[in-house]
C-alpha cells in the first residue's frame, strides 16, 4: 500500500510539472516524493523504528538500464557522419568541456562535507540523469550530484531564450525545448512492439555482459554500449525506448535519490548550493568561450556552436536549434558525443578521485 501511494503521488506531481514545462518532470517529481517520505519516516505502519523505505535493487538497476539504452540509441548513423566531417574541433570541444567541468568539480570538492568525487560528478556536464543514477555506486554522494546537476540544466534552460535571441535565433525556441523537446528526440520510427523488444533485449543483454566484464556502473554502461553499437550500425531501424518506459525509469532514479535524503544531508546540500551556483555559471561561460571558436572552425554558426557546446540540456538545445533553423544534426552529434564520453569516463573519474574523498558521504 505504501508504494502504491508513493507511485500515485509521483505520477500526479510529474503530470503537474510536465504541464509547467519542467525538464525531466518524472525524475523531479520522484525526488520530491521520495524526499517527503524519507524525512517524514512514512509510512510508519510499514517501517520499524530507525528503518527507511528503500527502492529495491532490481528496480534501481532497471531504471539505470533503460537510461543506458536511451543514451546509446542516440548514436545514429547520421550522427557519426556529421562527426566524421569535423572530428578534430568537435573532439577538442568535448575534451575542453570535460577538463573545465572536472576542474570546477575539484573546486566544489573543497567545500565542507563535499569530497572530490562528489564535486566532480556534480559538475561534469554529460547526462544529468545517467550521472545521478550511477554516482552512488562510483563513490559520490548521489543527493548532492542530483541537485547540482539539475540546477545546471535549469540555469541553461532559463538562459536559452536570451542567448538564442542575442545570437540570431528565434524567440520561441525554448518553449518547444522545455516542454516538448524530449518528445522530438525520443519519437520512434519503429512500431511500439519493436521499441519494447529493443529496450528489453538490450537492457537485459547489456546488464549480463557488463556483469561478465565486471564493468563499473554496469547496469547503465553495459546497455549503453550495446545500444550504441546496434544503433550506429543501423541494426535498430530507428527503434528507441518507449516514452512511458522512459518516464518510469526517470521516476525510479528520482525515488532512489529522494529516499536517501536525511535532514543532515539536506542541510549539506543547502550549504553547497551558493558555491555550486557560482561554479555552474563559470562552467557555462568557460565552455562557451572555448567551444564556440572551435565549432566555428567547423563551419557552424555562432548560435549552433553555442548550443552544441552547452554543458547540458540535450533535448532543449536540439529543439532550440531546430526552431531557429540551425544545423540540428551537428548540435545533436556534439551533444551525444559529449554525453557518451562523459558517461564512459565516469568510472575512471570516480576511481581517480574517490581515493581523495572523505569517507562516509556516499549515496544510496
């Protein structure tokens, strides 16, 4: 009964947030629902004193696997073709973004109660939902990572209408980006049953292969690598994750984060936010200052170069580029490459920085 109430509350909150144009509404709603449950110790009739309601491990791994399939499925043949024509400046922009965001993460790690791994995962620009999902497994505080990652996405979305107008885009791009951008990218060219079969088969096979290879963050990275290989070679025939399945995955990741909150680490997050806000603004400015000139060398317009190198908000920037008549394929190609690189390097970053972290502040 307790889980049913949590599910209904999450669905209602997600529907309301979606109508307001909140990005990843299901994930945000689930975080809030889980936070309320965690802080209230509810439902008390189902929990012994001192116990907490926790998301079952299979549900957590399933949510990660679905996000992995979605991330890998974005690597289409057209994306690879676009990257092949401008690989040097694109790769340089991606590497620059990684270095800038990791440096900002190390600075965030100097804050009280935040270690280097947590700071880096919180600031790394590449797949907010994916990094949130695997941060705890890789030695970071999942709660801090979730809040800071989506604060960056929110700031990017709020600034996008102004930037689009100043750089020559239309004034109406952000509406589509915020409310419906995800629909455009996740729309499938395959029948619904092919989407379901593709998602289920790749998720299951990816988890199994990751377990055999002992891959860190395997439930997400295994399906992502397998989906990317199938998609890049055209084997998927346009199949992707069905929208309802994706929303459930977002909700599972959100609950995993929300249920892990306590009053103590909620205060920690509050202390970190002012510093994180300043660093996020600096990261956005630095990646634009480095990435825009590099992409201009590849023939991109100033607006497309900015959108392609924006550190987050994949669906929003692609939708804004489409609305402004820009090179949407280039923007998508650069954003997808950055997302895949950041997620693939996440275990290495965690291993390198985890030793420097102070113990006892991990996620779920």
